[in-house]
C-alpha cells in the first residue's frame, strides 16, 4: 500500500468517526432519520477503509474489501455488538450499513479512476 493511500484511508476513517460524533448535533431536515441511521452509515464507511489496511490480497480487490466490511458491520448488528457493546436491533440499520459501504466503495473507485487517468 502506498503511503498516500494509507494517509487517505486514515482521513476517511477519521471522517467516518467525526460524522458519528457530530450526528447528535444535527439540526437539519429529517433529524430522526439522521440521528437514527447516520451512525451506522458513518461507521460502515469507516470500516470499509479500515479493512483496506489488512490483507494484501483483498485490498487489491475493492469488491472483496466491501463484502468483508459489510459482513463485519452486519454481523455486529445482528449479533448485538458482538457482546462488547449494547446494540438496539433495527432492520433499517442493515440498510444504512449497506449504504455506508456502497458510498465508501464508490469513493474508493472514483479515486482509483482519477489516479489511473492522471497517470495516462
């Protein structure tokens, strides 16, 4: 993994954590939806980039990275926080997790395409 890619991943992880921390201060439209699901969305987003730091095999395959990240966050939801954290099960959390992973994957692929186009 390139040094710039590691820095980028750390920035995106911190962005996900920041969104989680700031959600309680949200005062815009649809506050109930945002306060209920932004945490799942943002942590799923961060988990995708956290997973990207691991195994050389799956970090090269962005779809595999996304599937592993999705598996982790969905299992966390279904298994009540792995017994480490209390978690209130809501089936819409599963959708928010999926959307967070898809958003992270989209950003990762866009950055990869921009990088590849700039090298041509």
